[in-house]
């Protein structure tokens, strides 16, 4: 429910990006760290040969049930984002909403990008999205919002109780309070670390894989394909289109 309203916007952006930036026809698509399969299921519904990878059995099983309910097919793989191995290359891949930041070290981030390059066909694209932090000192904000669907109201609070700038890590706390139409209340709280990137730090990372990927365009979380934005210090909600360079 948290991101369901974003799904059609993201999918529309993906398909436009495939047309504009991929140097090949896109049929096989891949999402590393796919979680519950929100986007994998949506792309399968669009007719793509979709594959999702995650470390969580619970998430993968949820995705399989969702695919079965909708009469769709997709490939669900348990695996690590830093060690991707597939028999056939993908035409495009996507990893949005900070999933990439679960890779907590430079070593793992580079391993993922190199591994992803190995899994993409030449001319294929990788759409990568994440929040960045300002170059100067800043104070993390608390986000609160509500989502309603099928009689259930979901109240979400997202905060950052701890930041270690030296280690480039922050702790993200997510509190969920769901009230069903029956009156039943479900509360969930989770905390997990994410790696921090300023625009400059992410540029440096991209430069280290510039022999494998070229950055062809950058956007923000408005997902407006007709409104690309410069990759500068002002871009703190970054959506990047990387294209695999021919060997």
C-alpha cells in the first residue's frame, strides 16, 4: 500500500525510457532487491518477461501468490544483489526507492554495478533511483502520510533516528499503523541501515564503473520523462538512466 499509487507512474516512465534510451528492443526486464514484487508483477502484467531477485523468502513467496492470483508469470529468484548470475542477458533493469542503498559498503555497491553490467545486454539500460543527502550539514526530516485502499487506512511515519556521516550510514525507522474496515488495528515498526550518498559521492561511484555504464540522463521522483534534470548538488531525489556500454 505504501507505494501502490506510484506503480503506474513508474511503469509508464520505464516504458518511455526503454523507447528513448535503450539501444535495443526491451523484452526481458529485471529488478534486483524486488521485495514484494510490486514492480515485477506490474511489468509482467504489461507483457514483459520479468524477473525479480530478493534475499527474503517471505517476500518472494508473497510475490508468487500475487502472480498466481492475477494469472501472471514471472521468474522469482532468491539471491544476492552483489552476485548476479543468469543464463540469458536482460534488456533492461530497474532498482528504485533506495533499494541500492541497502548495499552498505563501497565494495558491495561496486560489486553490484559490475555484476549488473554482466547481466545486461549491450545497449540495455539500468534505471537506478535513490534519495541523496545535501553536501552541507542538514537535519533529517520526519515524513508522515496516509494511504487508503479497500477500506484500510495506513498511516506511515518515516524518520532517521541516527546518522553516522563518517561511516556514511543512517538508520531509517518506519512506523506503520493500519486500521481495517473491521476496526482491527495492525502496528508494525522496523529499523534498518542505509548507505548515504551526496551527489558528489554518487558521481564518484558512477565514474568507477564508467567503463561499463554511461549515464545518459537524470531525473527526479516526479518521473517526468520530458523533464530531465542536471545531475548537480540540487538533485536530492535522483533517478538515473545508465546504459550498458558495448565491450
